[in-house]
């Protein structure tokens, strides 16, 4: 008998490595997070949103890295969503290796859902009390029944205005398969921001397969960066009601159901209400649904007195036009914002439109074309040479531009003395590194091209006999040697970059002798971290990584 028991125990121990222990599930509802309370969601539990779950005024919601929150299916009054009300705070702070995931109950996180499914639950809504340009200055957010007072955003009636309002931190978060319908033509966006203030941190956020818009701002001053809108059913990035935040590194890839990559509206009631919508946006890459898409989706539209600024960006592969600016016979419109200098696009790349690749085709309005192609604007009609465009799980989507292409030329400087924008030497959302890799659904599901994370060389051209050695020593402090070998005398450039893509040093720029060349890099004035060094010639581009450890 003892022998049998021992044998059974041994057998069970052998099975343990293969056992999958189901995570506990906890349901959250309208009574889960009350005013003044703090709730922490942990990554050892799966949470189910049952209906509208509010983080009410004075309440705090903390979410651990790696936590999964699933929305139950339903429409109308039965829809599920997480809403951070005015005066509430959320601290959803994931990491690049442990993102926080909001998804549908049916998502088993193993690729079980069809790639084109959406609308299986609601979405995430964050509300604040910044100034709007609509009357009376406060209203209930889109996607919530108009009788729900906890859905009010804006200020001036029941709450004082604060453009520095702080709703918390939302970082490394993926929002998937949302967009439940509340009523006819009223759906929930992936991430909706109503009157959110610039004290809030929103960065590294993906919206994947949402039935309605990916991201939508209703007024507000919040600054955002590293956003991914993948396969939104309507617009990828939409702003209204006087939004005037900053944005950098926004990426959109659209599917066949998409409308515009950027739908930009001003006031609603009245349309000439102030403050005008004038967000400042650098480094976007907007990829449409394909130049041959019969739905003729457009890249950008400005209307209802909306302004805004797009710089150092790439717009490509749209079935319709590049840009339209509302021009009314009477009254103010977005053309007025262009004439007044509150709407501007410069140092951008435009390419591959269904309307045609001549500026007259994809910018059909004469006054818009004259403004964008004026001397000093540096708007180019040129192939940005993205490494790959795909909308399925074949690993073919690689939005990084070729380093020998136009994306690394004619880069507009960021504003001086600005503490938000990152200075980079490329146009578009990506440079040498794919910051969307690893933590997003498009990466997890195999849509995005795989990215090597080791220190082996990456060659963006055909292989050649040019060699770039690993720096020595590595890690180093504060100096290291970098060697490269040339088969013949050749004009080369050796540069060092931060991991964000910002160039910090040019070590070589000119003709070098055949054979092995060695240069020294001094990082005395830099902080510890990972850095990239890149060797460019006429025939190859090679990059490696090195670590400064002080």
C-alpha cells in the first residue's frame, strides 16, 4: 500500500509542471468602487466588468502590472465599461513585459478570437474638469446614458475648472475588442478622454479592434505619447470640443471598416466656441486601409472650427484623399483656423493614396495645397520606405522606415524649452526601435514583425562584407571602443542614439580606409542605460546595442 501511495505521489509530481492553475475571477459592478475608497486589482486574479463600473469622485483604482480585466458582453444599458469619473483617479501602471489588458470575456488571450471581431464589450473612459468650448461647459460623455450624472465632464457649473487636472497614470495598457453600442450611432470608443487635464499621464496605450473610434478626446489638455490605434471600426484618432493637448509617437494601422485616421472637430454648440482645438502633434505614422480600398477612407479632416498642428509625420496607404479642411460659404470654419495660423502641417511625408499620388489628387482643395506646399513647409510627396505593411497575422507589419529613405531627412526641431517632446532625427512614429513590440495585441497575435531583443547586428539592407563589431568593453563606464571593418575605402557614418531614437553623438562622418577602423566613445555626460550605435554606408546599415553602467 505504501508503495502504491508513493507511486501515485511521484506520478502527480511529474504532472505538476504541466498543470495550469486557473486564475481566480472577481466580478466588479457599480457598487465596487465608491467615493473615498481605494481598490487595488492584482495580477493573480481576472476581473470581470459587469455593467458600468465607476471610479467615483474621491475614489482611487490601482491596477498591478500584468492584470487582466474582461468586460462582459452587452449593449445599451447592459454594456460594460470602466469609467473614471471627475475627481476619481486611476493608477494603471503596466510595463513593457507585463502590460495591463482590458479585453472581452470571450478572449482567452491565446488568439482564439477572429482577427476582425469587435464590439464585444464597452471600453475605458477617463473624465476630468478642464475647460471645454461648448455650452454650458459640462455635459455627459459619449457612450453613456445622458441621465448618468457621474458621466459628466468639463467644468464651470457643478465643478471648478482646472486645466492641470490629474486623473492618474495610464501606462502600458492594451484595450481590445471593445465598442459596445449604447444606442443608434452611439458607441463606446476604445479610450475616451473627456476634459482630461495635463496633470494626467497617458502613454504606451493600444486600442485594438474597437468597433468605434480608437482614441477620442472631448476637450482637455492631456498630453499623450506612444499610442497605437489598430483596426478601429471608425476613426483612429478623433478630437472635439477644444482639445489642446500635445501628442508624440502616435501610430494607426487601419482595416477595411475604417473611416479616417484623424477626424478633427472643433466646437459643437456653438461651433465658434473657444478655446479652439489646437493640439500640437509630432511624429505620427498613419497607415490607411490600403490605396485600393473601395471605401475611399481619408487620412485627415479638419472641420467645425478645429485647428491643430502636425509635424514630422507620415501619412500613407489611404483609399481616398490625404486631407480636407472645411470651407464654408459663410461663418467661421477650419479654413479660418488655417488662415489665422492655428492649423498647420509641415515636414510631413505623404504617399500612396487611392485618389492619386500627385498633390492635386490627394489634396484637392487649392487653398490647402497652396498652404502645405508653400516654401519652407517641407511637405513631401515621397515613398517613406516603411519596411512592411500588413493587416493580418503574417508578421508583415513593420512600420519602421528605411534609414536611407526620406524619413531621416528634413526633420523639424521640437519647440525650445519644452519638457514633453522628445528630440529625434526621424519623421513618423518610429525610428530604429519598434516601441510597440512585446506589449501590444498586434505584437502578441503575430501581426507586427518580430523584433530581435539580443545584441546581434540588424542589417536593414542586403548583407555585405562590412562588419560592425560589438563595442568593448560592454557594459562600459564611461568609455568604450567601437570597431568596424570595410572591404574598401568608403563613405560611412557612425552615430550613437538613445533607445528612444534621439541622436546623441556622431563619431564618424566621412570616407574611411579599407580594413579595421576603431573609434572611442566617451559617455561621461550620459546616464546609465541601453544605447544604440549605427554604422551607415551606401550599401548597408548595421546597428548594435551597448550598455552604459555607472
